């Protein structure tokens, strides 16, 4: 049984004197998949940076705490908004890079299995320059799923995928990450409605939590409750034009 931990992030942030969000108060429940939506530039990636301890450029006045009172250090895996693949490494070696950098034994079988499940069986030895954007994004996803961390941060992990592949990758990621505390940034209301056990919307007027469908995740794409939630989210994102 995977150990899960809840996270609370509270406070305000600014970058180079420009305020981003104020009085944010977000609780990610232990072992649950939380989705975060909001307009471009509102600060979603910045929240992931804060949780991943990559936010030296951010003035953050607040607190991040974990249910168990222990530090975040080495408990987080993070998939960035850009794939950040090493161009000189194959898909397999990019997937294994975490273990390599930590000088741990490399688990080739797990990496190959993962790449195969992600539909990349013909690209295991390919270099990033020979892969499409969607293939590269799946290698970055494989690299994240390789890590056995309690907290997983995903920044638009399926944004470059076609609709069918995206639905498959959503289901696969939910299976691999079951029981972990996930924060998933997305621009896609359908994705949030399908996967979210909590859904947050960050806008100019602050953070709000959206009612989720009662059906368990991963929800069917055409489930009526999923579609209602999707429509509700889209309406909120569109503002007055919807
Ligand atoms: N290093 C930086 N220096 C200055 N401003 C920055 C820096 N990084 C981000 N910003 C600014 O902070 C704001 C929030 O950026 P962030 O990347 O968190 O937005 P986002 O909600 O993830 O947007 P998107 O949906 O487009 O990815 C933006 O206005 C951006 O221009
Ligand atoms: Mg972003």
C-alpha cells in the first residue's frame, strides 16, 4: 500500500514586483488526483514550481506544509510544461535519467515496459530529434512515471496528444499514479472532469473549488455527469462570452 500525504499551500506570490496570486489557500488531499485550471499567465506553473522547490525567482509569502509535518524534499516528481528531454539521450535513457543521476541501479525492464504501454515500443532507442512532439511528451511522461514519489506534479502532461491517445494516456497515468497525491495543471475542462477527484480553478479573483461528478475516476468521456462538469468548467473559463 502506497503511503500518501496531503499538502497545504497558503500565501501570496509575486514575481519581479508583479503580484500573481494573493491569499491562495489550497489543500491537496492525500492520495487524490487534483486538477488545476485557469487562464494563461495566472500562476499555475508557479504553484508547481513552489511545490517542486524550483521557485527561486518567486517572492512567496506563505507556507507549504505536509500532513505528516515532514519536509517536501525528495518526495516530489515533476513533469514540466516543456519536455526537457536530453537531446543526446535515447527515449530509454531519458526515461532512466533519474536513476542515473542518483547513481541507482537502472531498471531497464520497467522503463521499456512503460514506454511500450505509452505506445512508444518502436521508439525506445530513438533520439528526441527523431520524435514528434506528442512522442516526446510521452517520453517525458514515462520519465515522470518511473519515479516512485509520493507527490506528483504534472504541468499540461497531455497537451501535445491527439484526442484518442490523450484519453488512453489519461487512463494509464491514473492507473500508474493511483494512491499518489497528484497536482495536474491542465487547460482542458474535459480532462479535469474525467480525472479530477478535486478540481480547482485559479482566476483573477482567486481560487475556487469546483464540484466534481459523483462517479469514480477515471470517468467515461461521455458520462452525462462528466459532460455537465466539463460544460460548467468551460462556462467559468469563458466568462461572459459563454
Ligand atoms: N522567470 C520569470 N520572470 C518574470 N516573470 C515570470 C517568470 N516566470 C513566470 N513569470 C510570469 O508569471 C506569470 C505566471 O506565470 P505561470 O507560468 O505560472 O503561468 P501559467 O498559469 O502556468 O500560464 P500558462 O497556462 O500559459 O502556462 C506570468 O505572467 C509570467 O509572465
Ligand atoms: Mg504554465
